[in-house]
């Protein structure tokens, strides 16, 4: 049951994809070790420059000869007013004071055109460096982008939170759809469906998507062991994408305090917030989330709010202060380990095979 | 994989429990047919009088010699002010006008003492009539109640939405824990954990609960076919409880318009509301839910708001007006059928066995 059209197509041994977590989590070691262990390592390149991407692709190629993939954020147009920015800065000031990062954050708010330009540069790197697999979050790229990538033989995956989004991904010509259940940690990938309506649990989401698309479905959200892998396959998925499970591994670039927090968290402490980035995301409840709760609805959208909180997130991580960090986690923190990637992969596959025998 | 300690203990053939949906859904035909097909039929007795309970237990015993169960709501203390009631009545008046049920609803708001008294009467019926299985929602009954029921050999189950709630259920001495995922339709069963924090998807909830209790776990929420049954078993559950799947069946007492609405709904149209009963519940989005949205936070709690909306729910159902009915549904409406119970059970078991072979 663990060999199927997806493992064949991706050229991997086991249908386990490491979720492309952005922000430094997906070190070259992490990505390469997942691929070396028979899964698919993925670079979370959403926030990367072309130079950073090239360097990491090169590093990974030195560490593994197995396939790996890369993930990009599809830019979406946005509007933001001067007032929204000022009011967010005002709300963030007491937190900056707490962290002693004083003064104003003289951040430059990105424009949509700049973001779109960076996205095209990222696409160019992927084509030039011939990364074999590319997945997208927050939307579907343009027809031209899809056409160019497919021409190079790059296998493409999209991220969906509802049947409708999955059907649009199939229609656009992408090869695989990753369905993100409400259990998932980090940013919500909904791009057509509204936030609240997009919170579908995997037990409901997988079979309904499977019944409505012909392309293979990969399940993501709260899956951290062989039980989740086999359950997803029973529901009709061809594999799983695991984030928090790999984030807690030895090789992940997440801060130690972040890994520790996950290992000590309970499932009912993992909440949804849009205060960090302007986009809804799931992480461990902390002081920042509680303090910003009342202002949450009026904050600027992604990526503006993300830019405005960059200094806070960086300083709190450096100060090892859990209160103001974005401690992303899915809903299964009690299943987290502190294993190496190799041991985790062995454990997951053994659990799955035991269930299957 | 379908025979286990739960099927043995309950004396049933397949680990499939029909969710005890209150409000007339669980007709004697529905309950008896589920038990006749090898599952466990359950009476949703939450709102029933002792007379109604006795009558239905007798009816079911005429229709099946297999075990069946019954479910009760555990009363919780509540406070309500005159102002809250008046303000809710005021908000409901335009809807009453729409439905031509004019004037004030001269409803008597129940007191906690009355509710507790009714609950003890319900418990007495279950003991006198020796119903073999009894499950609870909205909390854990008192030690005395548990002791009395267990003395009669009645098998007891509790409903949990988090690991903490499941552990409390085990500690209280109940025999089985039903874990309700965020996917579930109808009322949320959380009784310790707050609403938002209790919304855990089954993919995350089942394995985390299984790892923390020794009593068997039954999974509920969005499960409607053999794929969900086998997935739940992979995750460590010993069986499933299905609500919407049986609600859509021929024998269910749900209004035809309710069944039709489910069959035409999409997973992203199923929302959470507390406007119908004062307790959060999941159902199909309609005019009532949208219109009450802004007032939702300030409405009286359960069961007061439930009493205040009774006339509206009844009139809209009689008038076949979907706009103001409580159209409870889990997150998998696309998996609904219009089969008889017998055919649905056959389908579910065949799908599960095919996956298992």
C-alpha cells in the first residue's frame, strides 16, 4: 500500500513528503536527510532570494542524489492603507518595548509588483537549476508559469483546503494536490474559500476531494506517525506531507525553544491567529497571540503584517523568549519526537507496515 | 480488524455506532435497523420525557432482539438574566414575523433544578428498562449515577473533544470514550475545554487520545463510509459513531428537506453557530445563522436559547422553509446517500473489508 503512482512519479521510496516550512526550518540537512531516507525533502523557499535558493539547492545536491522539491508562495494582490500600517505599528510598540528593540521599525512595506517580480526570479532559479518537484501555496500560478515549468519536466503540486480549491488546481494542470486539513500547523493555504469555511478536518476533506479529482491527493495536517500515514491512505490519499513531525527533528532549523514548546504542548493549546503575518496560521498559544487578539481583525493582511512583525519575531527568538515568537505547530504536538530524520522515517514506515500486515 | 474488544463488549457484529441524534431523528425504525444490521442503534433521548423513552424502548424491542443504546445530556448549571432573554426574544421577533408565528413566544425558561430532576427520571427509566448501553454528552454524570448504572451492568460511554476530557471520562469509571472531532455535525460535546480550543480534527485527536487512555476509543465526526471506518481504526480507534450518514437514511426521522439539503451541500457550507441553542453546533449555513451572526455572542446559553428558538425551528420545519431550520450536518455532506440503513451498513462494511484485504 506504500508504493503507488505518487512514489513512482516522484521517484521516492515512501509516500512521505516533508512539508516545506519557510523561515529557516528546512535546512539542507533536513531536506537531504528526508530524501536520503526514502521520502521527499522540500525547501520552504517562500521568503528566499534567488541567491539563497541557489546556494541551498547546491548544498542539498552535495548531500543527496535522491529527488527533492521546493515550495513557493503564489503572490496575491493586496491593498493596505497608511492608517492600517500605523495602527498596527502602534499596537506592536509595547511589544517592541518589552523586547528592548526600541524606536520605530523602519521597515519597507513590499509592493505587489516587487513580490511578483521576486516570484518570477524564484521560478527562473527552479528552472535553471532543474529542481525536479515544485509545490505552491496560497494559490495557483499563472498559465505561463505552469507551462514553462512543465516544459522543463518539473512535477507540480498545489495546496488546497476545500474540494473547490482542489478542482481548480486540477483544472490548472498541476500534477498533484496537497490537501491541507484544519489540523495543519503554520499558514492556512486557502485561496478561494474564506478562512472559517476552509477549516475542514482531514477525515472529511480527504475522501471528498478524492471523489472529485483524478490527480493524486497528498494529505497534510496533524499527521506525525505511521497511524496517520495509513489512515490517510485508507481515506484515499496517495501519501502524506508532515510538517511539525519534521520540524521537531534534530536536523530542522527551528529554534530549540520552538521544538521544546511543541514537545510540551497539548492539542488544545494550538490556536489560529492572523496577528503574526496578516494571514491565518496555527501555532502554540502565547502572550503575543493573546495580547493582539482584540486588534486581530483590523491588522493589515499578508505580507504587510509579516513585514511589520519581523523585528519582533527575530528579537524574541534571539532572546529565547517564547512570549512573542511564532511557535507554529499542527494539532498533534503530543506526537512530536526529538529523533533524527532517519529514525523518524524508520519509525513512521515501520508503524505503517505493521498496521498493513 | 473489525472484530475487537468493543464489538465483543457491546455484543455487536461491526464496530459502527449510530450517533444518538436528538430531536426526532432516531426513530425506532432507524435504531432497530442499525442494530439488526450488526451495528449499534442509539436513541437520542436528550430531550425526551420518561414516557417517550419507555415507549420508544418498547417499540425498538419489538423490532430487534439485538443490543441498542440510549444517550442522555448531562445537565450543567447555568445562569441567565431577564435582559438576556428579552434581548434574544427581540432579536428573534423579525424571524417569528417572517414565519407568521406572530406575538410573543410564551415559553417557560427551564430551571437547572427541573432539568436535573428530569435527568434523574431518565436515568431511572434506563435502569428499570435495562437498556444495555448508555452514552452521555455534555459532561460526566455524578458518581452516584455512574455507580447505580454500573451496578445494573449497563455499559457506559462518555463524549470527549480533547485528551483532557477523555482522561476525565476514564477517571470517572466510564467504559468507553467517544471522541468527537471538529468535523462532527450537531452540538459540540466539549465540557471542560473552551469552544475554539476543542475544535481538534480526528486525524490529530484519535491518536493523541488513544495514547493517553486505556479504555477503548470510538471516533465521531465526518465519518460516513468504510474509508472513514478503516482510517479511524488505523489511528487507534476501536470503532466509529456516524451521525450525518444515518440521518440521511430512509429510516431517519429527519425532515425530508433536511436530508435534501445535506445531499446538496458542500463541505465549505457547513458552519458553526450557537444561535439555535446557545451551545455551539455545526450545520448547513442558512439565513437564520447569517442573520443571528452579529448577536451570537450575547445570546443566552444552552438550554435557554434552545427553548426560545423552539417555535421558530418547529414552524420553519412545518413550512418546509430551510431558511430558519437547524440543518445539522458534519463536514462530509458530499458523502451522504439516500440508502436504507441495511444498504448503508452493507456498503460501509464492504468498503472497509475491501481496504483491509
